[in-house]
C-alpha cells in the first residue's frame, strides 16, 4: 500500500495552514496513498505563546475545531485513513499536543496526547519547555484501520520516539506500523532522529517506522 507523508511550512495564518494541509492530503490521495500523515503542530506556529491562541476544542468539533473538521471531511470524501499530525487541543483548563486519526468514513478513530513533552535547555543553543503550557498525555494509542494492508497503527508524537518502551508496548499489542509525526529543531534533531528510528525498529522488529516532519520551506 502507499503512504503519503506531507511536509508543511507553517504560517501565522491558521486558515492558510488548514488549506495548505487539505491540498497536500488531496495530492497524496491522487497519487494513490491509502494512508496520509501530517506533521506535528501543523496549524500553528510552534511556540508556547501560540499554543493557547491556536488551540481547538476537538471534542466540540465543527466551528470549535476547524482543523479536525477539515481532516474529517477530506478523509471521508477521499476514502483514506488520515493520521492528522498534531494540533494544540484545549480540554477544559488544559492544553494538549494531540494527534487525531480519522478513518475512511470521516469519523475520529483515536486521539493521542503527546506523552513525553520536549523540555530542553542547551546553553547558547536552544531552550524550549513544552511543559510551560502543555499537559502530558498518559495513554498509548493503537488504531485499527479498515485497510487490511495498513492494519494496526501505534501512534506517538515527536519526542515520544525518544522512549522506546512506547514502541515496545505497541509491538506487544500487535501494531504493524508506528507513526510519529514530528517537528524537530535543527539543533537536537539531526543528532538523534535517525538513530532513534533504528533503535525503535531493532527493539520491536518493525519493518516500518514512519515519521513526518514539519518542513522549513
């Protein structure tokens, strides 16, 4: 089966980001992709200042979550499975980094809250603390698709890949494919992304470890 991996250049204009993502999904489907994956935080600039502003109430849907409304519509219309990268989600007084998976009927099949938040301080290079605004998830997420070839997907988000125990849990629960939408920076990303993929694959005997990065242009 074919997988479409969409890299997106994010702007401060949420509507533009949504339309850009829609177009990328449609182009992937036109090329035969049955499973399409978006990157981490594709509808918002990646900053603690932006997360509260761009956050959506996913459970309320429709106008309260235009990003997931688009994902639902396009997955149903094109009859594909969409791993919707992630967007900032507002749940009451909490914010999560959330990946939504939509089935071929356009229905929300699963939500994954990023479990391992990216808190890092490298003097003179990069300081970023997701935990200043985001709440960590607590639950591994497995999704069964209707495509027999696509099968069962284990979902993580970016820094979740740093902790191979999550991949081992997915392997023990019968996952066929791991999806880790990501938006790594150019300081720490090149140091560990390829190595972590190999480590996760070797520890779980997976043939595929799929990640989708946010593009720079």
